[in-house]
């Protein structure tokens, strides 16, 4: 039996249940199962798996300035700017 005594957690559980159309208990159970599965996969992969996650998150970010450091430091003849 789970009783949520924290108002914010209770509100988040209710929002999740409303968005998914599930009962609160079902929504919370599914969210916990998904997080447990993620954590288990992370532990199985070890430290290299965490590095891969960081690299994937970095690569998913938008490119704000497509220039490379070489483009910013050197001109088209290879001379310093």
C-alpha cells in the first residue's frame, strides 16, 4: 500500500494519471516500472554506458554555431586571423 504524503508528488501523480487516462495507482506503477528498468539497464552497462548516455545527450543538442575552432582562428589560407 502506497500513501503519498507529499503534496507535490501527489499532484504530479494526478497529472500523469489525467494525461494517460489511467487510474492514479496504474500510472504511478507504470512510471516506477519504467524508471526501474532504465536504472537496471544503466547498471548493466556500467561506467561506459553512462558515458554513452552523456555523449548521446550532447549530440542531441542543437548546433548554435557550426564553425569549428579552426574556422574561428584561421583564415582560408591557414593563417591566424
